[in-house]
């Protein structure tokens, strides 16, 4: 009984910034890692960033390290992805996920997924 929902996508130009939000709800979700993935048409789902329940540990893919920042609200139920210096190759559907107890980049370890929010970056 867990629902995950993300928002904040849009159409921007290269070098602009966006902030995505993700809220996870459900009483069966206990201290889960939460993460952001993205998927472009014709490509497989790609790991971007993950954060522990406490917010004390994070991990980023090489593709976004130094540009994107994942964080948690103090209530632990909402996570954010601050995306700076956006590039056209960042264009994709961005998905929020939750479920594992430890940090992992493996998508199959995440049980709960949002529907995705579209990010389009024009040159």
C-alpha cells in the first residue's frame, strides 16, 4: 500500500535549471531508500541518484554527478532532485522510485514507482 508520485518537469533551454519533487505515501513503507531514474524513448531505464531514509548518504551516476542534487524533507516522505546546467541529452521521462533498505543502482531492487514527469531540454 505505497504510492509514489513525482512532479516538476517541463520544457527548458540548455543551461537552465529544474527542481523535481517526489512524495511517497503508505503505511507499509518503512525507512526505504528513494531514488531517481530516467528513461528516454528507445532506451532502458537509467539510474541517476539515490538517498537513504535519514538523508545522510547519497549516491549519483557519473552522468549527473556535480550537476544534480538529491535531498529529503525533514518529514522523510518527500525527496527532491535539483537539476542544474541542463543539457539536451538530459531530455527524458524522470521517475521516482522507493523500496530497498540500502543504496543501490539496480532498478529491479526498487518496488514502488511513480508514473514519471517529462523533462525536455532544447538546445
